[in-house]
């Protein structure tokens, strides 16, 4: 069953794969059914930069055209830079929805903490705007067009639940597989550590260097109720996130400690 929503929203679309990424273009076309879309995205790929920002050098921002039409603005910085620039300077009227994606590769489990895609959504939430990250798992030939259709529809359904202003959401699609996606699950972010490795190599001049990556012998997740496990089963995952890193259990445990301060 198809859903409809009011198309009077002002939507900021960004990503971390860069303004020329196919996932961005596909999502722009489908999000236009939900409102007016403005694109502010990195000029080059910024995968894995997390929530880094540029402040020791100026940001260069260029207009990008498709033919005679303005496609978007390319920022010589990080995804967080893009959202900050859009909110403070570039978008008029200011966005009331931020969407980041479609990322090439899932942003699930602890990878959420490394993700530039998710960081862009976090920056939008900083500004009190409902923000959503969208990613497509790797491992098969990506179909960004079909993923964009499903993503826009799910975003419309999510908005009809009246999420709180500044709420933060992470949506992941499983890799392409016959019969997938099998459904949608609202699940927590997985906390298991991936098996990682540093591969040592020697360059032609005899210098040592390393490639960082995942160990080839990954094991199935043991956290059955998580985004990682649900993606492996073929589900689209929706995870509400919170950028408040305060550990309230430890706050309560240490709240009555009578601290002393040693002075020299």
C-alpha cells in the first residue's frame, strides 16, 4: 500500500560519498515527493570521517549544475560541515528535515560511530531538526533507484508518527538478494566489535605501511536483537539514535561520592 504525505517540507539532502554519488541523485528524485529538496554535499568522498569539522582553514563551496539547473552545492569539507553551512548560510528557507544518504555500504553496529553519513544526520539533530541517515549494505550490485523509492516511502511513514523535533534516525537496507528486503524491524544499534586487522606491507622503497580493514573471517553476530543481525536476515532496520553520550548509570553511581582535590 502506498502512502502520501504533505509535500510542503524543506528538505536538506547530504551524504558522505560526495555530491556526484549515485545514491544521492536517486534519493533526491524520490524525496521531491515529500517536499522541496536542497542539496549540500561534500565535494569529494568523506567516508569514515565521523563528526570531524573544518575550522583551521576556509570552506570552499561551489555551485554544481546539471545542464542549466542548479543541482546542489559542493562543500570542500566534511558531512558535518555541509549541514552546518546549510543551516547557517546556504538554505533559505532553512530545512525542517535532514536526510543523509544513500550511503554505499551499511552504517550499522559500531560503524555508526565512524560514519560520516550518520554524522551529517547528527549535525542536523544538533539544530533541532528531525534527521535521518540512509544506507545500503554492500556485497551485491546496488540498486539505488529501488532503494530510494523504498527509503522515501519509509521516511514518509516515519514522519507521520510525528517524531520529536531534533530526533535522530538511522535506516539501513540489506544487500540485494532474492526476496529481500523481507520486512522492516525497529532495532537497537549493535555493540559487538567487528574483527579488524592491519595488513602490513612494504612499498617499492622498502618502507613499511599498513592497510586497515575487516578480518575476512567474520562470525555471525551473537546480538540477535540488533541492526547488524536484522540486516543479515534481510530486514530493513530503523534505529532511533541519541547523540547524548552521558552514561547515566555511572552518573547515579558516582553522584554521592565526596570528591577531594589535591593541590600542590
